[in-house]
């Protein structure tokens, strides 16, 4: 879609109003470092911060994986939104009205659908909570919460609700109410709140269930988790996935508890919503829960933005072991420390904290052990350390090693587990094949002198100034800037700047996206993050200095070119050409 002047103006206004440090800081712990902010990159696994945010230039750059861009780029990549959706979300946060007519029909429909889904879920959450708090027919649900030790303040704080039994309120209680608000039933169905009958019509998905509204990382309700009050099945049920709800990329409680997790640098993962609720009621609020699925790599990547350590709090049954084993490779790949706190037999977090208080849970978490050790010890207890038992253990551990981390981490795991099993690493490795091709070493790719080593000091100053102040580009090129840096890596940057200035303003995100090589992008990002804060008068003075240098450099370069031509004419015996060239040299000396 072509960028119209008005659309560019709107985009620039939203970019100017949006605080990039605030937006990124909701997902990444940022620390001030001079004029910029640094943190762990949310787009690749790392232990040492290489992610940098420049509030003056309004852009971010990761020196580890090369990701860079402006606030729109971050929101699009982190939340997996299209540009129109990111624009709409940022405009909503910063109270900026957008002229919808300037969007394409497809964009408008996509945004409208998401807004309707948010509205449907929000209205449903209000309806279910109102019914729980006020309806005489919700007395049993209120009594259930009281028996489980959930105070009234927590009911309101977590916005708990109740979907009534069909015998009390009919089969389409919520569906009919939402339709009465002029919300299309097709959207109610897409949100997962209504189910279409084979013979026509709709009925409510959630019936006779306590409901937990599920929020995305913008704080909006996107789905529900329901716990049945009676004996029906399933005991727990979540909304189906929708355009605003992906259970593999959301954790229940993360939006609400993200600051507590960030403050403690630790997240506790429990299995159920009630476990999380009761822990929070007792003051343990750095807790999250997966939404009816095992932990995924996306879940762990989300947590990595807030904490250094994750503690899995569950019992030691076979289901718990399988979940732990599946998650080991993800923790390794994302370089997040994982530990396991095993609950006493017969307890879940909910019952333990009600019986023994918060101190018992905190003590359990403090005594938690490394996840990999827990997996090994559990397998050893299951199979024993006989020859046959070791073969079983090796078979299960191989799957973890094959899937997990980088080559260095896999090598460490092989050495560690081999030592515990009393076997040679080669024996453990038998049958394990690298999932990824070996990385090509830099020297094998052929010699390539990285930017900016191919530039002299003054050439580098010129290119630096062009990058920091592209508004002077045309003036510097007219004075011979391109000729002075010809046959160097600087020419690639100049060509890139020329192309960008021909199509719009040279913003950091456009520049970093357009540069051809990794060394150029890295160098430019460091330059943009650390420099370019001179006043307009100072920038003008620096430009004049470079113009004076260019005039001198051009004369010197022209003189060298002329002498080369004179030597070539002498060697060729071309007297006529030689005389003309000598006349030019004489004239040049007089200027």
C-alpha cells in the first residue's frame, strides 16, 4: 500500500508520542547506561545484555542478533501484529485518534475484528462478574469460593465471574446478553463464548463454571478459563484460540504479576488458576500458570524478559515429569535457569498454602533444585541404575540433549550425564545427530575486511557525519564526498543513504533495515546510539570543516590521478597527450 503524506504524518505523530522506553520496558527490564537503555534481548537467548534502546533517536538495536527498528517494529515483532494493528494499539495507548478511511479495507476489517473480540470479551467478563456478585442463583459459586479461602477483595481484583447453570438461566444466557448489546453472534462465536448448533442457533460454551478472565500483555481480556462446580467434565476448560488468544504465547497471571516477577527476578510456575489465585491471596504474587498446555519456548521467552530464574512448583507424578522433560530444551535454548520445587505428597499449592501458610511455600521454593538434576534423579528412581535401567535413562536423556540449547550446552549436558551414569561420553552420544548443520567459520567464508577498517580516519569522520546528519548529505556529495571514499565500504553506506533520502526521511529504523552488511549495521547502530546530539550550529560547523577537508582531499586526489595519467602517457610515448596533461598540471598549480 503506498504511503500517503497524511498516513506518514499520522505514523510520525504516533511515533513521536509513544515513549519507546516505556513500551519496550513493559517487556524488557531496561537499565540506564548514559543516554541510552540496555537489557536482555527479547528476540534471542542471551545472558549478557546486548539490546539497546535510544530514546533520542527513538529506535532499538540488538548487537547480538541484529534486530532493530522503531517502536512500531518492536510492537509488531513482540506481539506478532501487523503494522496497522501496531499503529492502532499504540494510538490507543497514547490517546491518538486515527482516520480509519486512510487504511486499506483489509486492514480496517482486521482491526475491526480484533476490536470487536476485545469488546465481546470485556462485556462478557463484566456480565459474569456481575452475576457472581449479585445473583441469588450464584450463591453456590460464592460459597465454593469462600470454602476455598478466596476473599471478596480477590474476587473483585481478579474479576472472577460465574457462568450460570442452564437450568437457572438457560442455555444462551451470555450469548443472548451480548447480542442484546448489538454484538454480532458470529464474533461471540469467534471469541469462543458461543457454540453453533447443528440445526441452527447458538448456546453458551461456559455453563456452571467459575470463570477467570485471561488478559494479554496489553491488559485486555482475550479469553476465559473455567472451573466446573459440579461433577461434569472437563474439570477445567479454556476458551478456544482466536485472533486475539494464543494459549502457547500467553501465561495466566503474567500481565498482573509482571512487576512482582521483575522485582524478585524469579517466576513461580504452577499448574492451575486456583493455585495461582491462592498463592497471590497469601502474598506470593510472582506466579504464572500455563493455559491448559505444557510450557512452550514462547512462554519461557516471555518470562525471560522479566526474570533470571523460573521455579516449577508441582508434584512428582508422571505427568509432572513429562512436562518437566519437555521444557528442559526450551530453558536451555533461552538460557533461563530452571528449578523444581516438589510439593509434599497429597498437596497442591492451593491446599499447601491453606494448610501451612505462605512460609511453607516460600521454604519449598527456596529449597528447589536444578531442573536437569530433577529429571535425572526421577529417571534413576524409576528405572534404577542397572545396565537395563541405564539404557532406559540414556534413551530418554538423549531426546533432551538432542533438542536442547547450542552445541556448547549439549556438550556440557553429555559430559555431566555421562559422569553421573558412569559411562564414556561417546557411549552416551551414540545415536545423537546434530539437528543443525555446523556453523561456518568466518575464515572459511573468504577474507572480508569488516567496516570501517577499510576507511582512513578522515573518511570515517565523513561517513560518520553523513550517518548522524543525513540532512547535509546532498551538500557533502556535491563537494565530492563520494569520490573521496570510493573503493571502500563507505560507498555502500553512501549509496544506501542516497536511496533512503530519495524516498523519505532517514530514520534509524529505515537506515538499519536498509544497510547491506552485518558489520555496517552494527557499526551504525553503535554510532547512532552514542552520538548525534550536537546543536544545529555545531552540526553546521562540523559540516563546514568537512567541506574544507573535501576540497583539499579532492585537489590531492585529482593531482594523484593526473600524475598517474602523465606516467601512463610517458610510458606509451604519446607526446600530444603528455603535453596536454602537463598543461593541466601547470594550471592546477596556479589555483
